[in-house]
C-alpha cells in the first residue's frame, strides 16, 4: 500500500485497519465528503449566514416597522 503524506492509518492489536488520521490542510478536497457523511457540521455562524438578509432587505424591514410606530410629540 502506498504511503500518502498527511494520511496515517492506525491498526488495532490484530493488525486490522481501524482509523485514519487525515491532515485536512493538505487534503481539503475531502471536506465535502466528510460533510456529506455528517462527520463535520456547519458552525452556527454559517447556519445563520445562510438565513441572513441583505442590507437592502434590512432597510426595507426597518422602514416598515418604523412606519407602524405611533409618534407622539414631546411635551415640555
């Protein structure tokens, strides 16, 4: 079996391959596979970023909300 830099195979006491240690800096191409298998979860920031709104959408929502406020003149 050829040795690949950045990947180490660990064997149990009987010599069976049981674990693989992968340097993800060297093998970034494996990240989509690991995400598909559920080994890597998206962090909270990425999840919230997908559900985010644009600056224009934010401005429109704010104006709609502010327009609903009842303004009362200040009494001095």
